[in-house]
């Protein structure tokens, strides 16, 4: 079957375009005839016919010798040869790219034999044109052996060329993209490192500046005034846990009282020592001392009296008799105290070694701890004995377990009767917190200052009551018994006489003290609600109404009376 081949098939050999004619039609290169035949004489046989009309650029060719007619045969393209169908040169669609395999040089076909010139003088005879110069022919495509004749095409019809890599430019672009992206990543890392370095430098400068400021302001630990540091840390609302401790000396019959304060806000623990001479109000509102209140009113009455006087919330009472203190120190394995005096053994013979030796870091057993805490030399002030009691408490807390479970176990070991206000579990938890403060050095001891008459000394409300206990000197409610304190400026002893007058008048006397001599008396109240009470106090003492003035009463008293020389002492001649 001779099918018409597609002239634009890339596998079909195409003729080569050598130019265009006057009508714009392409002119293809002609292939020489394979075997020229000898045709009959034709006066125009010497002219070369073009496939598509007149070619103004075509070169004259020599006339071909006629050859014998041949039996038409079919080539591999389905065209008959010898019947005016010259084989068309194959067209390579990739030739314009200049790549691929080069055509093999083919031997030029033998030039046709020149036609003999016609005899001269023959009319109408044209002179024979010169044979054209041999044109380079397109090499034939390589052919394989005819192995697959049953196919419409053979592999030798194809021209094998090296196709250009169309993705080469894409690969170059991808390499450029990856290179630029790597550069951007490296640049981002470099900028990130620069930012981190800058941030570290800023932080270091900030830390150094902050430390320098704190050091200059004396706010760093170990620098500046400790009292100022405590006041700065204590600014604002704070959370405190306060219990009262009573040490009963079963041998001597005396008592020692202290407040154990744990400030969880400032992380500070404090033992506040309370003198037995501290003036407090009893259950009936009458004035009494702390020592008498412990003996007469017991734990509950004393706790309420201290709460009212100091304005501090006391959670409970821990009564510790000296035998229990001895057992507790033995349970803890002894304590270490910097003793300030030598204490003889009360049960030892004459000339025996003392029970406690003066010196630093002295290890005290249970008996030695009790003897040192209760020792008071002849003529020695009560404050010295309280200081020794505070040292024993501090040494005991340093040896107490810091966890609530083991601390509660130590309390249960004593087998003492617990106060209803402070069960053993709660006491163990409080002691564990205080022990943690004592072991880290965040623990101190303070003495509540009082006058000879038992009243709070001036400034005590700011340094101890307010800063450590968080209390505030406030007047009693209108329904309560007004508390009145006295300052004697008469130059004589008028406190006792005025005290009797006030108690008989229904007022609670909370202390008296001496002051500088002055001419006129004065009745001072702090709260406007107590103005009427101050007027009544002045009337009771026989002072003029003009002596009542608003100011700051002493301590927690609602009204303070400052007696002058104009005060007439009852019973004085």
C-alpha cells in the first residue's frame, strides 16, 4: 500500500530550501537524476525545469543525456522513480539549532554526459549551455539493514542527532536560586548572631547598672543599714505567722515570754522578747504586768492581752516548761550558743566544774541549755536573762527539722499537753518554717523596749510593733474600756495618785512614765471619736477643759495625760 507521506513529518526527509521565487514560493534544491536517459531530440532539452515555476536565481545546467526508459520502481518513501518524481531531500527540523550529528559527506553524483552540440547552421538550434558547477548534495540518512520490512518506516530513515539540553538554562537558574537562598540564609544567621550579641551586651549592662544602683543605695544583702532594709522589704501588706512562747521555770518559779514571728513576705524570722514588766490589761480591763498575767490569767488571757496591747494577731500559745526544753534539746542532739557568761551547776558540789562555760560556739546539753536560758545574776537586769533565753531559742531552731513532718515528730516526742489554740501539727509546721529561716541566716532577735512603769517606750511602736509584728496603735471601741496612760511632768511622783483616780473613774491604766517638767497639763487624744473621752478624763483628774488637745497618744493608749505643775495631787498638803 502506497500511502501519501506527510511532508512535515520530522522523520520524513524534507527538501532543502535554497530561495524563493518571484511569487514568494520556496525553491528547493534539486537532486540529479540517478541514471540519465537518452530521450528523443528536444530543442529545449538543455533547459533545467524547476519544480515550482521560474527561479530567477537558478543556474543554467548542461543538458542531460537521454537514457533508456526504465521500469518504474518504488523507493522506501512510496515514490516512483524514473517517472518525473525526483526523490526529495530529507528535512532536518533540528538543523537550524546547529547541534546534533553532522551529515556525512556523500560523494557527488557523476555529472551527466554533455549533450553533443547540434550541427552548425541548423536553423532554430540554440547553443548548448555550459554544464553547471556541481552542487553539494545533502548526504543521505544512514540506513540500517532491512530487518523489519513489515513496518511502514525503517530506522535508517531517521537522522540521529544530539538533541540540545533544553533544561540546561533551568539548571543554571536553579543553581543561581539555591546559591542566592544559601546566601540569604547565611545573612539571616549573621544578623541573628549580631542581635543575640547585642541583646547579651544590653542585658549585661542592665545587670551591672542595676547591681551598681542597689549597691549604692545599700539594698544588696550585707550592705546598707539592716533596719532600713527591713523597712524597705516590709512596705505594703505582709503575711505573718505569730505564736507566743512561755518558758516556765519549774525550779525557780519565774517565766520568760517571747513572740516567734515568721514573715513569709520578707522571708524573715524574728524572736521578740517581752519583759515581764510590760504593762497589759487583765480580763477585767485593769492594768497588770505580763508576768502576773501569765500566772493569773493563763495562756488564753495573756494572749488576748498581748493581742490588744500590740495590735498584732497571735495565732496560738506554746507553753514550754523547763523539763520539756531539756528533753527537746537532747532530742535534737544539743545546740551551739555563743555564751556571754559562765553558769555554775546548781546541783554540783562546791568547786565543781561549771555547767556552762563562757565562749563562742559552746555546745550545750539539755541541762546546760535550761540553766543558761533561765540564769540571771544578782543585780542583773531582766533584759540580760531574756537575751540568753533568745539565744537558746535561736540555737534550738537551727537544729529543728525544716520539714513539717519531722518537726511535728519532735513536738510529739515531748508528750506535753498541747494548748487548744495550737495543736501539735500546727506547732510543728510553724517551727519548721522558723527553722528554715534560722538555718539560712534570715533570723534575728529583738527586745521590746518598755519604761520603768511597764509602758511601751517611745519609738517602740515603729521599730518593733509596726515593722516586725505588723501591729498598729489604735484606740479601743466606744463600747470598750478606754485605756489611759500618764506622763508625769510635775517634778514630783504623781503617777500613783493619778492612777488611782483613773481606775476609780472606770478607766484602764496602761502605764505611766516620767517626762520633763512643764507648767501646764495636757490631755492628748488621737482619734476624733475619743475627744469626748479625753474631756471626761480631764474632768476626772480636775484639769481644765482647755487642756484637751489632739495629738499622738503614747503606745496603744486611747488618751495620754501629760501632768504639769498645775496638777493638784490628791492628798498632797
